[in-house]
C-alpha cells in the first residue's frame, strides 16, 4: 500500500480487505497486489487517460495476469501471480461515503473489495454483470466484517461471569 493522496487512510483495514477478498476468491495467497491512494487531480488524470471519462472517480483497477477464481480441482497449482494495481481516491471516497451516509472506513473497504473483483475480471457495464458483481462484493464485504468481528472477540473475549458472585450480588 502506498499513500500519495495527502489524506490519512486506515492502511491496515485496506490491506485486510484486499487479503480477505483475494482469499475469498480462492486466489493463490502469494499473488501480488498493490494499492495506491492518490489525490483527486491524479485520479482525474488517470480516469481520462485510461477510461476517457472526465473528473475523478473512487477506484480504478489495472489487472496484470489473467486469473480465473477457483479453477478446476484437478488442475495443477498455477502458483503466485501478479494480480495488478488498485488505485483509490480517498478524497472522492470520503465525499461519496458522506453522501451515502456510510463511514469513510466502510467506503474504503468496499472500494478495495470492488477493485479486487475488477482485477479478477468482474465488471458492471451490463445490468446482469452489475447484479453479479455487486452481489458478490456485498457477500464478501459481509463476510469480511463478520471475520473482523470474530477476530476482535478472540482478541478481547468477555470475562466469564462468576455466577456465584452474581448470586451474592442479587441476595
């Protein structure tokens, strides 16, 4: 993760979201992926250069190797690959999150997962593709939050209740 945006971002959350999405999509865990955070001007330049669309956007993905999630169970292990680059625009994401009444952190986790799916060949240009991609994105995001909650519980388990002491307090 490289942050050239001038905006403080939750780097650990972004990295965790990317790792979780890659694992959820059954990509070799040694696959390489970079995430770059840029300012709005840089993102606007990239958006015009690569998509021929004006203005900044929230996330862009630049795949490197052609990967297919899962694969056949009897196929040989393809080994690690270079997934590619995800470019996030935190300023744009913050505004978008505010408009959607979501947290900045949630927006960045969601955009990171969205970027991973684009690296794996998913798109949302057509309505059916959009349903598939956003459905998958939401399932991965839900599982990501459930996993983070579970891990937080393991790190900070609730103290066991001493039923004898509770009974003494009630008397």
